[in-house]
C-alpha cells in the first residue's frame, strides 16, 4: 500500500523502509556528512544554502554584542530568520565570562525561556511590584522562565555561563536599568532625582561617575580595570549601542 501511495515499485519501497535502522535522530553516512558540512554554508542564514529560510548557524554568525571582559550576545529574530515571524518567536545565545553580569532589565512584550547549556549563574527575578520573585542558581541543564515585565539579572559563576533563550515574540522589546543606554540614563537628572527621591550627588555617583555609565548590556566584574570596562564594546558597527542592540529585535 505504501508503494502504491508513493507510486514506486516494492523494491524501492523496501529500501526506503529497511535501509535506515535508526529512528528520529539518525547517523549520516560519511559521504553525506561531508556534503552537509561544506565550508561555504557556515556563515549564518545568508550562507545556509538550501536551508536558508529555516536555519541559522550561531557558531559562525556575526556577534551582535561583544565585550571582551564580559561576554557575547547573538540574537536571531525575524529580520535575520524570516520564518520566526510566522512562529512569533526570537532566539538568542548568551555567553558570559567568569563573574560577568547582564544589566538588570525586562522584556515589555515577550516572555523568555532560558536554558543553561554550560557553566552556572545566579539568576534573580523580580515582580513588577519590586518584590523578589526568585533567586536561583542555574546549572547545566536547568531551565528558567521569566514572564514579560519581570526584571531579571544574571551573574555568571566561576566557570562562566552559556545559555540559549527563546522569546515568544519575533521582535521583542527590552529595557534595562544600568549602562550607557539604560532607560534611566536617558532621563533628565531631575526626573531621576524625583523618581528615586535622591540627591543630586547620589544621582551623579550612580549615573555619571560610575564605570557602568559607559558600559552596556554585558557588564564586566567590578574588579575589571576602568579601561577594560569602558572599551572594546562592539555592537553591529553602530555608535548608539542601545538603538543598535534593540533594533535587532
């Protein structure tokens, strides 16, 4: 009946059914394996050959954010991988160096599911009301779910942290609270002083004199030197770090 349905002879049908002993995940023959690994197909969706609409090679893709003492961030959204628009999702890969942090922040229009692939990290999640929702240690194989509008902060452990995260929006919008492109940095000092009920001196220390004032989403440990903290940030060739980073979403 299968041969009839596929309009092939029974011998061909037997080969289709019997030749492969594996199931679901199978091992390629050596010749096919070489064919599938042609070097010209290893540069992200633009060079992914016949699978260009459905694949994105994170290992060789352009890094969207690089900070030498903090880590790297790569994002695949519907601009880079159009099929994600139909799935309404975006995918990212995050690498943090030892003890590095992400700026505390939140997605306004997307929940995120984070999977630890290697290393460990401390993850703090806060309710929108400001109360602590979770303070957990993530290790290899762990999952953490962060709802939209819940601020989250990640600090890598002694062996660094590698994670994959999925968001249920093909163009998620993110806000974060520290760094040169934070939502508070963009405010007038008097607005910040009124919002936090702080003095001008406190505001200046927090938002003007702090080394974090010139860093971005990926933050080195505070023990890093001033030069290391403030330099070698590469974000898609743009001058406006925040605009470049979040326009990718």
